[in-house]
């Protein structure tokens, strides 16, 4: 950064001095490249003045890097040059490192100002990565790199270079930079870190090794493994840090990247020895802390010690509950190899399904059928296999056959409830709500439910209520069940995300964009490496921003999770894929929209998940419209609405029918939307029905204003554009001009969205005089002041402003100022908007 700053200063020589560990042992060693080869004849005299004459014979810019490593004489020379005005110095020191007194005196005595350079924040890291890589960086990728580099720009740069060289950091088909796989440091970065750790003694190195293998490591356990003085020295040297976690003091490495460097320097025999000691120490302490169970199991595996199958099974379930799926799979495999049985196979199969490894899950489940030893194991095994068949492999008929075998093999009510609830899930995701409700009712009739099963069934019921339009009931059930998640999370961790999805959709269907955004944003901040929830949260945020008219922002949100689309089940990615296709089409990128469909667009397996993937048929509507076939798009929207009606998906039906209105065929769906207003709760459906029923310019104008009030700027722009045409058809040209200006204003806030309703809009035309008067009024001048400046009457100014207000669709100077920001002073000339109608009657079926 200093080099960049000094490169911009011309006309003065720059002297560069670098502090090093080697040079610190030699007086004036940092200046060796600038001093004369021989000492002056007659002795040293004034050493500092002699050196100053050699280094800075005239006023100089002095750049001193790593000044904390300078020897005392070199540091004194820096101070001498600054004090006597022979150099303007820019000096860098590393935070936390002791510096020579002469260097400290520079800022303590106010000789030069001190600037603290804080580490990059997470957002600054994301922005820097986006600019350096020349494109969008996935949110989770940016977070991973920020957490690894901890705001250190040098480390961040080396990670990026290593990621590109190793192929871990690459651009997705959607144009988003993503990191896939583990974060591994390059040899160059490892050398930089080792240089930082070079002064560590043997005892402190052992401290670092234990912490690198076990962080966060209980401080008492660490002190029992190594001498306490060594721990104190490691902390004093800022190689480790200590802090409170819950009710215990724990040790961590001072920088996340130290761990990889320390572990890489350890041989396999030493690593095994240390992890065995760690496992023994934590087990001896009782494994009372959160995460101890999982860590001990991992250490036993790393230490190649025969692990307890029961411990591995428990650790696998704990890792899954924490959504560390890769670790859970590793522990599950180990547990199965250690003789875990059919129950472990079912757990492993679920994990493989959730990580998009459906074929391997099927192989594991088929291979372990002979291990089934009880009705409980049979049901668990068959249920997981059925879920994998339908969601992992798309073999729905076979999945129902597997469930039927399980149902016929038991009469135990609790097991039958398990089977029925799983089958209800199949039906719900496929959009067969009536069949799902029947299975849930049958399960409840069999008696009291186990706690974990109650959570899952409530999640399905909440989804059904939301899809049917009973938003208040669905929201209350989902929120209430989520508040009691501690009773079922460990057994069924995925249910938490099913409930959160239902809550987000309930808010969206009601038109509460801010509430939906708040839930999705908070969830995204907590989701960490969980790809499924990240995909659904990104899809929700994409839909929120699209409805607000922020098409490019929506595209970025949807593309942000594209890195995990191929590593999780299709059913999980269907909503985000559908939203991405819609906004890509609205942005004019039909090719990108088509790429979200795996395989043939018409027969893609994604489309079978009607209950959760309804955005996909809506996407096809807009892909058809933006390809220029408006009538074909209307037919697709009507077909999607018919499909939603057959399935009882009233909430999705509202969006499909309203798309018909937006495409200009309101008369074909007005009655159906009015009927849905009695079935679906919330303000949005009422407003969509009003939009369909509006036949006059005034009615459409009011609809546009209400859409804007809800924050749905794209819908508001389309309704305003339709209102302009209606006013023109009714012969009210001044109103038509005003609404055309308002529509253009709203559309200009939609980040380049393309829809048929907006296609006829053009920038309102102002004459040169109107433009000048509008510019002065927007700047805050009164009519009298404008008249004086233009040498015209106040009445003329008022008349001009009235025409400007009508043309631009604004009513005051504040609105005028905002509108002028979207226009060019060259936009002058008559307004050319036209209406369409028959005998003065505006017909929204015209497009």
C-alpha cells in the first residue's frame, strides 16, 4: 500500500529501507546498499551525519518497511533524518511487535502521524475479491476466505493465487466465483507463516501443535499436556490467544492459517501420537463440553486407534445436528466399518442424500439390507432408501414400493406413523396436498406421536397450510414448532430448515417483503457451510429483490448459491434455480436462464417437485415472453395456474394468474383471482385481484400506487405503464403523459428489467426551455428566482413547470429532482406515447 502511495508522487527521489531479522544484527545493516564502500578517511566523526549525507544528500522521501526489525543505529538514523527535516518518512511496523525507541519516538513525539490499519472486514474482503477477480464472488466463498485470512491482505492474496492455481477457486456457469474443496495454503504462503513462527522454541512449538490439532482447546487440558511456562510464552509471543467460551478458558491459534502450516510441518507419526494424547486427555476430563464427543471420535480415527462404534455413531449424529455433513459422513463410514449395523447405514444414507450422492447412498443401503435385525431398523432403512430413490435418483414409483414393503412388515403404531409421515412428505413436495393431509391424519389417529416425529409432521402441515393460502395458521404453526426445536433437532436436523422455508414463503405470499428478507438474511448469516439452506435462502432473497424491481441484485443472490447446486438434491435447489431463471430472463439473458434446467427443459426432473419448485414453470413463462412470444407466455402462465389449482396450491396460483395480468390478458383471469382472494390470506392477493379487475386508467393508477407502497416496484411500474395506455385510450392525454413518466421513473429503478408491459416506455420528452426550468426548480430555486434568471414571467415559469410535472409523472420539486437523475438533457421533443383500445375502451388483453 505504501509503494502504491509513493508511486503517485513525482519529482522527489524515494529511498527504500527494509528491516529484516538478519540485518538487525548489523549496525546500519538496513542501509548497506546505500552507504559508501569505505568509511571516511580520518575516522567516523559524527556517524549519523555521515550516514545521513550518504542516504539523503537532499530532501528525500523515505520508505521504511518493517521498522520493528531495524537495528538500533538504523532506527536512530530514521529519527535523525526526520527530526532535521532531511526526509519525509513513511514507516510501517507490525502490530504487537516491540519497536526500537527511536521508531516509537516518531509518533509518540508527534513527528509523524500514526495510522492504524485495521484488518479488512468481511464486507471489505468481499468487495476486494470481487474487484480483483472481476466478477461476483459467492457470499460463502468470501466468508471462508475472510475467516481464513482474518483480514490480512497478504494472506488473502496468496490464498486467491493458490486457489486459482489448484483449480479450487473458479467461475461457475452462472458467472460467480466459488471456492470448492478445502482451503489449502500454498508453499509460498506456508513459507511466509513459517517465517513468522521462526523464533518459536521447541516447547512453544509443541503448544502450537496441540492447539493446531485441537482448537478450541480447554486451557486446563493444554496446561496438562505441556508445561505451563511454555503456554505463557506462546501467548506472550502472540502465537496463540486465549478467551472464554461459555464457562471455560480456551486456547486458539493467533491466526487461522497458522494451523495448516503447523500441521504440515508435523510428520504422520508425531501427528498420531499427539492426537492420541489429546483424545485421552479430553476423555479423562469427561467430555463435558459441546463438541468434545465429535473431536474425540475424530482424534481416535486420526490416531489410528480402534474407535468405539457407539462413540462413532453418537459423534456422527452430533456432527449432522451441527450440519458438518462432510465430517458426519466420515464418522458414519467409520461407524459402519466398525460394525455399526443397519441403523448406521440408514444415517449414512441420509447424509449421502443430503450431499447429492444419491447413487452411493443407494449402493450403501442395498449392500446393508442383510444387516437389518428388527422392525425398527427395517423401517428406518426403508424410509431412507425411499427418500433417496425419489429425491436423489428421481425413481418415485420405486420409492413408494419400498415404503409399501415397510408398511406391510410392521404393526407397531410408532413405526407406522414414521412411514406415513415420510410418505406425506413425498406427496407434499410433489404438490399432492390432499394425499399428504390424508397420510398425516392417519398417522395422528394411530396415537400419541414421538417428539421428533411431531416436529417433522408439524413442518409438513405448516407447508401445506402456506401453500393452500392459510398463511396465518401456517406461520404460527411453523414458528411455534421452531421455538421448541431442542426437542427434535438432534434426531431430525433438516426439519429446522423446512420450517424456516415455510416461514419465508408465508411472508412472501402475504406481500411482506421486509419480513421475508429479515428471516432469510438472518438464516444465511448462520447457515455457514450448509448448502441446502443457503440455496433456499438465496432463492428467497432473489425473489424479494425481484419483486422490488432489483433484478441485478436478485440475479446475484440466486447465483450466489450456484456453487452447491450440483452437490445437493434437486428438490432443494428447485426454488433457487427457478428464481434464477426468472430474473435471468427479465435481465435479458435467456441462455443463462436455460442453463438452470438439468437436461431437457420440458421433462426436467425438477418440475416434478411441484409443491416446492413452482417457480420453475413460472420461469418458463417469462423465458417464453422474453423470447418474443407473448401469447405463448400467456398460455404457459395459464397452464401453470391450472396445474396449481388442480393441486390446491392456491398461493402459487396467485402468482401464475397475476403473470397473465402483467402480460396484458387480465380479462381472462379476473374472476379467478377474485375467487382466490377468499382463499388466500394477505394484502397481496387482494391487490393482484384489483389489478386484474382494473379497467380504467384511474383504477390502474391506484393499483400502481399500492404496489409501490408494498415495495413491489416492478409490479408498480407495469401497472403504471398499463394505466398510461388506458388513459390514452380514454382520451386523457395529459394523464397518459403523467403516468408514462411515472412508469418510466419506476422502471428506471428496476435495474434493466425487460417485460412486455414496459416495452412501449420511452424517456419523457422535454423541450430545451422545459429542461432548463426543471433543472433550476430541482436545484431549489423558487418560481420568482427562476423567472428572474430566465427573464420571463412567473406565470410562464409556473406554466412550464406544470407541463414538466405532467410529462414526468411527479407532483413536487423533490420528485422532480429524483426524476431528472434518470433523464438526459438531450431528451427533448414531443411525447410520443400511444394507447390501444377499441372505441375509447382500454382492453388489457392487448399487448
